[in-house]
C-alpha cells in the first residue's frame, strides 16, 4: 500500500464535462474564461405558464456524443450526460485497460435523478394528471431505471468495468462535492485505487421549474435571459436553473505516478456539515459552512492564507450570497478580503447536484491553466458582499490551491480543497 | 372581493402548512409567524395559496416582510383592493 | 482502528411498530404481508405488500405533516426511537458532534405523485413549496438532522436495496474520524400507484395474490419479491465516547464491511457477492468459521437465490452456517430492508436466538441450512448481513458482540 505520512493520497487524472453551451471540457473552459453566460429562455418545453422561464441549457447532441439509438431512447438525459462526461474523463486519464476491475469503483452524484423522464412518463400514464390510478398499459419498460437513480451508477460501472464499491451520493445541491469526497474516502480507506466519480443533473422540466417557482428561488428576469444569473450583484433576484455533468478519474497518487498519468490536482481535504435549521433556508451567520471550511483546510494541513482561489456557491439568491460571504470571513479571516472569489453559476446557471462537480472541474482547470474564472454579470456590487468576486473578466494568475464550497437543500454545507501537483505544503 | 380575514388566514395556514398541537391560533394578530412555528416555506405555501385562490399577485417581498398575521392580512387586502 | 458500536436501535416494520414489537413478532413468525390496501391494485401486476399503517398525527407535530412523505414520517419515528434507546439527545451535545447518513432508493415518491398530478391536472401554481425537497433522496437525513439538532456530517446514499449497509459503513467512517455520534440506516418504501407501476417494471416483484405464497426466497416455488415499507435506524458511537455521556450498554460492534459490484452480464467474470463477503470478513479480522449466522439478501427471484445459496455454500461449506431471512415477514423494504436485518441480527446476538424465515415449505437448496418457521436458540458471537441491489450492487456487513 502506498502511503505518505501514513495516509493514501488522491489525485485527479481525468476530467469530462457536459455543460451549458457546447459539450466537452474545452468548450466549458472557453466559456468560463471568456466570461460568457449560457443562460437563455427555456427551449425544451413551453415555459409560458411559469414564473421563471430562464435556464442554462446544454446544446447536447446525444448522437454526435456517441450514444446509440437504444441508449438515447432508454436512458434519461441525466444518465446520458453522465456517461458522455465519463467517457471523456476516461479517455483524458488513459486509465482504461490499466485499472484492475476489483480495485475500481464508481460514485455518481445527483440531486434530481431521472426527473425529466419521470415527469414525462407520469403525464402519459396518468393521462395528464386526470388519473390517480396510473395506467399500467402505457408504462414504458424502463420505469424502474428512472425510479432508482442507482441505475446510472450501473451504466457507469459497466463503462469503466468497475467491480469495487459502486453507488450514488445524493445530498441535493452539495451532491457534486460530497460524491467526490466519498470517492476519495474509499480510495484512502484502500477499498479502491481508481474511482470514476462526479455528478449529473438534467432537471429542466416542468415539475422542477414549478417547485422553484413556488419558493421564488429562481430568477424571474425573463426579459434579459443572458444576464439573468447575477451572483453577488445588488440586482440579483434568484438563481437560473442549469443542467450538466462533470465526471472525474480519481486515483491513488502512487497508482497514477507509476503509470505516468497527468495529474491535474490533489484532493487534499473536505468536510460537510448540516445546519439543522431549515430544509431550504440558511442561517445568516454562515457558521456551518465556516466550520466545514475550517475542517476541510485542517485536513488539508493548510492555513487560510494558503487558499489561492475560492470557487463560491454563488447561487445569486440574496440569502446565499450573504450567508456565504459571512462564512468566508469567519473561516478565512482577513485573507477572505485578499483571495479571489468567483461564482461560475453566473455563466452556467445552477445545475443542482451536478453544479459543484462542474465547479470542481473549473477549480482543477484553474490550477492547470493558472486562470481564475470570473463572476459574470456582476456590475453593481451588493455592499453587503464586499469581497473580491473577480467581476466580468478572467484573471491570469498562479492558482496553487482552490477551496470550493456548496450549500444544499436539506441544510447541507460542504467544502473541498484541491492543490496543484507541485503543492508541497500538505 | 370580500375582505381577507384572520379566520380565512388560519384556514389557509392549517391547510398549506399544518399546525402543531398546543399552538393556539386565536389572538395571534401580532405574534410573529416564526413563534407560531411557521418558517418561510410555510409562508410561501400560504401566500401562493392565497394568490391562487383570490386571483391576485402579491409582491415577492411579502413573505419576508409580512412577519405577523396582521402584516400579511394588510398585504393581502391591499392586493385585493388593487385588483378590484 | 477505533471500535464502533451500536448503542441505539429504532425500527418501523410491517410486522411491528418499534424494536420490541418487531422483534416479538419476528420470533413468533408473524408476517406483516397482506393484500395491498392503499389503492386498488387490480389493474397492476402485483397485489401483495408489507404496509406500515399508522396515524401520523399521533406521533409527529402537525406542522411536519404537509411537508413529509409517508416514508419520511416513518423515518422520523424510527430516528426518535433510536436516539431515545441510546439515551442520546444530540441537541445538548457539543456543536457538530452528531451526524446522519441514510440510504434511499426513489425518495418520497408518493409525495411526488401528488405534486406531479397537481402540476399536470391544474397547473404550476398548484405545486407545493415543499415539493422542492419532500420527494428528494436525502430528505430523511435533512429532516432528522433538523428535528434533533444534528449538525455534524450529513449524507444520503443510493444503491437500490444494498445502500442501507453502505450508509452504516459511511457512518462508521465518520465515527472513526472523530464524530461523536452518527445516526444511520434507512427507512424507505413507496406504496402509491405511480411507484407501484415503476416497482413492477423491475421484473422482480411476485405477481401472486396469496400473502403466504408471494415471497418465498430459497423455495422451489419462488416467484419474486414483495415490496414493503419501513426499516431501521441505528446509533453508532465509539464505546469510549458513549461511556463519556454515561451510556455503557451496546448491542454489538460493526466489525467489518465491504461493497462490490457485479461485472456486466455476459462478461464471463464472476459476480461480486463472494468477494464482498470475503473482504468484509477480512475487514473484521474474522474467518468464515467465526460467523454464527447469516442474514441473507433472499431476493425471492429463483436465479438470484441460487447464486446466493451457492456463494454461501462455497464460503462456509455445505450447511456450514445457519441462514435466515426474516424479511419473509416484512417484504423487501427497498433501502430499509438491510438495516432492518442489521437490527434483527443485533437482537439475535443479544438474545442468543436466530429468528426464522417463514412460509418456505419446499427448500430448493440442499446445501443451505435455512432456519425455518421457529426461532433457533444458538450461542451467537457474530453475524453476517448481506444485501444486493438491482443492477449489480453487493454489500456485506459483519456484526460482533
């Protein structure tokens, strides 16, 4: 067993992305560094009856992405995103064929599972809600795969030929961090050497839009869809729903080194805490997120000053932006005012469980390319959010380490820390 | 349209957000919703139901600003007057 | 490595409300399976279920009712029982020292059906604000955390019917890295027309109408499984931390665990159940001869039963260990079934008795020492609990006294 100071270490050796705009890691990074927003008027169904009619949609062509007709027909869009992103990550890492199946696992994150398919198929079998006793005769054969989201983990396991630990981590909008953290734990605990891990959500569907309408969490800025998502801006009025997936090859560091793999970053620490306060609300003091950040840094053996960039949750609700800003000040002290903080949700919207996996990808790419992605659409700073949010324009600078955070329904607060391969502080 | 009364509000609250046993919903005009066990979600459901059933649209801030039954009744009745 | 013990248990099951009622029913061989009563099943492909019917108003604050699915209400009841059993009140413990990990399968599907119906038949304005979370997979973790003031780590795992053991293992990890107390396991289930339609599409649900003949794992007449609802939540602590707050009694320790995945059908590689058992035993530092009883996954699908029976025979030798499936009295509780088996195994260790499997008249596997119809007294120091999930998931958990 390869150990360092008595512990196994975990590195990122492959990245795959399906994000709003064009699919693929390169297109995603180009979008972010250009500071372009991919939000637009919802096109996949008629949004007229809804309060919020804006979303960041993926220009996803399943056929061009290499899926077969059977997969396109059978798999929910969430599973399609996951598999396409996973293929890119595997090709990027070069791990396929090298990994021992019994030492390989899969952890998939999702907040909403197969929502689009369930929404659509329910409308069919219930005759658009007229029948309580839904009609067996019109139920498609794949309903059970939509019912349990672990069906997505099965497809991913078959793709990477994993026979180690496989499952789904679902913690609402912190799923993307928590799933990577859980996969890292499995590698550290010696249950696997290679984990395919990440998150996928494609939930831009009537039921999702309706439930966020009901709590007025999404933006009603329907007349300016391109600039609808405005984290940390005084004029923000809710998040723009998004969709997407990011998958990663995580490897035990010596396993990656032995095969000469390219290492994007090391995952040095993470922690999650519950606010035990509200299923959707946040306490203004930001205490739970601050605690998660403190513990994640402690496990990374880092001081607040070591954080080179903060990839924020930045959902563009007033409640979140202030809560998070308080948490950064509480956990990072004066360094909170010096470190660049940005929210890529300004460009790709809020894809629920998937988004913090996409943010993890952006964090690894920031280290790789020495660029901090900006917060787009930030023109009028909220005086209560007084940190350096990297408005509008990407910033070229060395990024030795990144702290990425998320808040989720259920009260979940999560923090994860990445360090560049040359980081020696740990 | 008829005035929206405290009794109307209590009925909607019970339906949309439930009520804990032992919480007396009489004489609550100036008791903060949070003290009555109703959080922002409960109020979203309550306000959404009122808007829907009365065919009015209240400002987005209503849920945050109407912190007591009296303030919410005022907001609803202002909305009704505007719609009339 | 830090020892992790179970200091509290909470159970809701089709054949018993609360730990002791469940355990008495299970030892007596009383089944909770019956004709589905929640709705008219005549238009569907299955008709028997393990229901847990109760009056939520008698057990939960009224304010929680409009925002909870049936399975979340059951989970809240089990959580309260488990914490009371452990003598723990997380709200008065130091901040961030207690957390929750639950397993889920499809979330609050009945709540979801109600809201989908409102959306499609009446329009978006009729969708409840609570739909934003009441259906979602970690809803039980969030609601339990809020109700009991548990601000430590929180998570939810999904691996169809295997996830309940994975949740216990994840909680064990949190205790080992320093969290004082973890509540973990699963209470699950979904018995509404929309979920029933989805469940019956799994191809593993028995079409039989006779509750005594519908779920017959390891029987020559096996015809599939029966869905039920309920499960168990357990309190996990390091014994010295439990002792610090005055709790010295515990049910047993979580000594070993492993999860594996089956290769793609047709790959020619062996399935993963055996490796899950071997690895869990190694994790516990035990050999097959140390295991005194196995709580089988017992799917009720003949081919899966055969695979499990063959693995047990290969690991323990023919009739080498007593095997039981008390889930014949509850049905398969989605994510909740395996944690309920863990509860039963801990009670078996406590009382030196193996609970029976029921209704199995024609055992199909000669090499399987199946404990049938009557409880079997036995000196027990360790138990193995197995769980498999649709799609290839295998999990194994070892418990010791």
